[in-house]
C-alpha cells in the first residue's frame, strides 16, 4: 500500500508498505478515504514541530471505512463510516484520571508520535474510531477533527452566552473556534491580515472583523465592547506578539486561550494578569469533544463544506504542499483522496 512519509525535515516521500493486519481482538482495520492537511503536518514537514519524531507517516484529520473488526469489538462494524480520534493515552496518570487524556504524561498522537493517516490502510484500537452518519460525505467528515480543536478552545475559554469572544487569526482553527463560540451564544470578533479571510469569517457568522495591519486592534476592541475589552481571547496566530496582545486586550475576569507551540518567551508582566484576574489557559488537541462535534455534524448544525478549497489524489501530495506554501491566502483546507 502507499503511504506518505516525512523521512526527515524537508524530505517527504510516497513509500510502499505492507498492508497492516489486525493483531488483537479490540482492533479494527480501516481503509482511509480522505485526510486533511493541517498546519501541524506542515510543521512536521518543515522540522518546526517540537514534539514530532522521524521518520513519520503524517496525517491526523482522517476518515475511512471499516473493512474488518477484531473478535472483541463492541461498537464498530464492517462498512461503518468512521473518523479517527488521533490520541493514545495511558489511562492512569493524573491527566487521564482528571478526564484530560489529551495531555497524558505518555501521550502519543497519530501522525506525530505514531504513524498517521496518510496511508491507504490503518489498524487502530476500536476506541480510536467514531462512527459518523451515513449521509455525511467523506470530505465533510474530514472536518470533524479540526472542529474538535475549536470546541476544545471554546471549552478552555469557558465561553458563555453573551460573552464577547475575540479570535486572533482566520485560518482553519480560528474559524472552527468561531463556529463553536457562536454555538455557545457568543458575539465574535475575528482579526487577520488577509481581507479574503476576513470576508470569509464574516460569511461564517463573525459579528465584527478587524484587519490587524490596517486598524488599531486595541482601540477597535474597546469601541466594540464599550471600553471593557473581549471577555475571551483565543490566540490562533500563536506568536510572541499575539500572546502579549491577548493578555493586554482581554477584559477584567476574562480568559485567554493559547494554542501555540512556540518556545520563544513573550514579555508579559504580572500586573495585567493579577489586576484583571485573568485566566490564561493552554488548549491542546481535545478532551472528550468528538461525540459532541459528531452530533453537530450529523444533525446539520455544522455545515462547513466551504472550508474545503482544494482536493488532490495522494499521488499529488507534493503539489498540495507546494500550493499551501506558495498561496496560503487562497487555501482554507486541502484534502488528500485515497
């Protein structure tokens, strides 16, 4: 079978591998149908991921069809449409016992620490696949995993009805966070440096959009919020500067949600955090969001098909990556087809 492997940073190959087989009763064999290209896949390819190991078959936004199931499976049957939950956890550490297995002490993520979904077949524990409705097409199913990231960010920010939420960045994750914050009843402000991305955010329901290079963001936020500032700021740009700005603009008793993995320090004094009694929360992957998000997709509450702008067969993965690198403002989500 074919697989896409990052051999080392900057080197990506389509390789031939032996098709995997079920070894344990609790496993399933999935035929991969489609997989999305995520920003973290690009970081692994470029060598800027602080957590990935090499060589690695990348890909964690994955949908497929179950071909075979082990003798001990309970939920999943051959023919089921499923989405991959790409987290493996130990189940016994403090994080796992607290329901936060997304930050398990022994965390392993498919496509990062374990070979992921850019391959024609995968053998997985049954607990790592979730059935989706038959009426959902494959490319819609690919979007479920990114939306769990948005759901996690909204949960970590404790977004409440009536809150004003400021989302920094109108890329895929920022837009997923926008959807999830709107579902929670928030008024949403989105910033970016791309007019096209801001226009699309407005189409998706952003109440206000701000161009980060053409407007004074702090002044605009204070005007929109009557001088208070946003109650929740979600930093989906993830630079030292945006983290600093997030702490600066967020209201008293507000929440700042950070999704970045950068290791360069920001210059943030204690005073605004203590004086405003801010909560600063990291948001990584997701914890128990798949069932909730799948229900939203199955029921048609979420219909984000316009997220997907490009589709390529797996043999053209190099073209897909080149497009993302050279025309980032023309790309929302790129899908690989198997």
